[in-house]
């Protein structure tokens, strides 16, 4: 993934999300200034301010999603092919806005080499399917982006098309080069953490992996969050720096990557390397079930504020998430699961078994800022199944305000090269069809 393997709403703080990084933060204010918007209504993500003194989640602007095409849902389908695909809404029903389409065109152009090289886990496309659209993308000017998508793509609905979208961002927290009481060490991968591919021992376990450590002659689970916070990694892992606020660092781990701003103004960029092999537990769900937060606190910002207001209880709750993330120092821009740079307001994380990585997706949701064309350039630990998405918003206060409260429902249309659906319906998945662009 992305900067990491993280999350981002209560839909993020609360359940695991995407992953930007190189590999998938307190806010006490309650309102947010009116957003500056792009033509399609989404706020621009260009605020580089640090992420620790920001407004609360942005109040969403409601919109009415386009209804999905009637289709029979296949519960538990393992991929898009098994979930089923039908022709989506006609382009005449799908509004395209110039600046959104232009940004999506640029992201699609960047993704084209991967689309034409990587196997498609969804089973929907072959590399050759993308050749015509990718060739055209290289010469299409930004001003003609809406026409480009209408000319070379057909909206396709996967399964019942009912979409759910959360949000993620690159957090920035306060840090220190030196240890102080109460600071949280930021660890690199421990030298005794071992990855085991169980498929090497049994074909029945192909694709399954575990992590742990050796204790004498026994392979045991790796230290959990409590043991690590109590010093289990001293002498076992390099410390990259220290987070001044352990709550901020907890949510940076959830996001999977971020920036650490040192007292001298320098920046340490860290990205997900690995984790301790323990199961992830979304603490937001725990807090809701125990009545610790109410509906008006159902955002990452609300959870963070509660944890700061109740430090003893908060530490105990955070420790119920036994998963612990280890980082590496990053150089260059943040990248997603394709190993390509990700763009705030344009990149979306999706399940590659249902959405070809690199493909454009049009979301019509019940909140304006989630609407428009996104490009699937990332994945995430909790982003599983058809029509589940995690929208990426970049870095800074604006990104955090949007991502921290993002929870949108509506309809998703996967944009596939013209001719793909006919080939799928004809049953010939092995050969690509030379797409004929619409005039």
C-alpha cells in the first residue's frame, strides 16, 4: 500500500483503512471554515499546515446519489467476476466536471504502465484492454478530460453497486529527536521479527502468512502493543524518533504513515514497513459499544478528544488494539500500492479483487466531496469487497478535516475500456477486444 496500511474516519479511527507510504492527532475545535471547492464541489487539498491544531471534521454537504442499476447481489463473492457485472448508468446521467476529470486523467495516465503490465486480480480485464485508452491519454489535453472518459470508457456496475466510502490522509504529528518522559518511541522493524509463509509448508495454507519471534526452540506470537509500550523492544529495534503525544502516534499508526515535525522545524517522513502480526482492533467500535462516545462524537476527532480528556482509560483502550506498526524513513513523494505517487482528492483505495488497480471509478454519493472520478491507486487492510472505497485527501489540516469525518454511501460505477463488458458477457475472458472509441 500506500503510505501505509491505515484508516481514517470513525470510519478511520475506528476501523482499518488504506495504506499510503512506501510500501496502505488531536483536534479540539468543533466547526470548520467553509471549504474552498473545485468545480465538482470537493474541497481543494492544498493546506500544508501541521496536523495538531486543526478544526474538527468538516460538516458534509449533502447530495443525492444516482440509483444503482437493479442487479442480483452475490453475498461473499470472492472477486468481481463472481459478483457479476452489468452495464451502469448512461453517461448522460453522470455529470462530469472539468477539473475533477482533468485530475483523474493525470492519475490514470500515471497508472497506465501498471494497468498494461500487472495481472488484474478482479478477472475483469487483460493488459491489452487498456492499450487504446492509455495511448489516447498520453495526448489528451486536460481541457478535454471529460470527453476523454466518455469516449474511451463505459460505466460498469460491480454487484449491486451500493458503495461505501471512508477517507484517509497523511497525518503530521509533533516529534522529538530526544527521549523525554511520556514520549512514544517510533520503532523501525525489530531485528527478531520473523515473517513465515505458511504456504511453504502446506499447499492448503497457500497465501497465508504469520509473524512472530523465536523463544528458545519455539515460534511464538510477537510482542503486543502493551508489551512494546512497556519496553519489550529495547535493544531489539532502532528508534527513528519520538512522538510527543502518544495519542497522535496511535492514529499515525492507524493511518500507516505520516510526517513527524521536530522542534527545530525539520520533518521526518515515515511510512509503513510492517507490523507485529497481531490482529487489528478498531477502538472506535469499542468506545461506541461501551457508551463512551455518542453520535455527535462519531469521528476520528471526537475519539481523539475523548482519549486526551481521559488519559488513563484512553491508554487502556488503545492497548486493546494489540497491533503495532513499525516504520521506515521515506524519501520522495508518498506512493500507493502500485508504487506510484498518490494524489489528494483523486486517489482512492479499493479491493483489487473487485477493482483493477489503476482503473478509474465514478462515485455518486450522498455527500458532495466524495463525488466524481477517482483512480484506484491504493489498497487498505479494511478496504475489502465490491464497492468499498477509501478516498485519499493528501496532507495537512484541510485533508484531515475531510478524511476524519468521511463516511459516504451511494453508487459506484467502474469505468472500463469500451468493449470490456461485451467480452465478459460473451465469456471470452482470455482475449482482449480492440475497443472502438465513441465518436
